[in-house]
């Protein structure tokens, strides 16, 4: 019943910034953690960041200090602020809502970082 839709991707030069948004609609599970993953061509989907209902945040090492995940619960939206982007950040970024033992995924938004 839950649907996730990402937006905010685009083309940016190295060192630039983007903010991704993920809007959740449908039947929302209270207390569910939210996350961001990314997948580059030919690579497995990689976990990027997670935020809990209480705003506890975790990040993969490669984005620490550069990315920030946040949520606006009244708007049912989670964000990924991406600063100091690097070419290796180029990927399709996916939002996920954790509803253990399963998860609901968005359709993805493309982020391309040029050198």
C-alpha cells in the first residue's frame, strides 16, 4: 500500500550539491526507519544512509561528512542532502522504507557528477 517517490536528482559538477527528496504516500508504518541506497551501472545496490523515527542517523563511510539524511514527518518526506559531490557518487539513488521483514522502494532518481 505504501508508495515512495524520489526526486531532486540531476547533473552536477564535482564539488557541487544536490538535495534528494522522497515522498511517502499510502499506508505509512509508524516508527519505520527510512533509508537511501544507490546503484551505479554494473554494481550492486549500495546502502548510503538510514534515519530512524527518532532521527538517529547512520551513513556509509564514503559519504560521512558530505551527505546528510533528514526527515519531515508531517510531510511524510525524507531528504538526502549531498554536498561536495564526487564522480564516484554517480548512481541511481533509491529511497527505502523499512517494514521488516520486507521493505518498500521508490523508483529511483539519477544523480550524475561530472569531473
